[in-house]
C-alpha cells in the first residue's frame, strides 16, 4: 500500500512537471533554477571610413565691383537722370537758375495754360 502511494505521488509530480512544460509558460509557482541561454554581448565594429570628394576651388571674386567706388556707390541711372533734369531745368540744385522753370516741350506737349510744373 505504501508503495502504491509513493508511486502515485511520483506519477502525480511527474504529470505536474510535464503539464507545466506543456502549458508553455503558465507557472504553477515552483521556481526551479534552470540554465538559461544568455546571448553574448554585441560586438560593435567601427563603420568603414567615408571618403568625400574635395570641395571645388573657385577663383576669388574680383576686387573691383561695378558700382562701388571706394566706400561710395555710383548709380548710373540716377546720375544720368539728374543730368537730364539739369539740362531741362537749367542749372544746379534748388534755387539755381531755372529751378521749376523748364522750357517749352519739357513735359511732352502738356505745357498748356494753367499747367503746373
């Protein structure tokens, strides 16, 4: 009788362990130390060196830039516009001879009576 109890106990424990493995992760609460596979530490190798094409070499910009004379800027359009104004209005800056007194034909035929300059 005693051997029947021992045999049934051993069979029950064996069935318990086998069923625990068959349930794939459902734990009964018995924690047995078992060897586990540990992955080795990853090996980091430096990436291969990157070779770049050298930057293109350009000619330096010219030392003389059109429009600049030293630290002053010369604008031809304003110069010739002022020159034309002086030719039609006669003379120099404000208060000079002929200021606001352009000759006939200066306004393209719009020099009628009462026309203001």
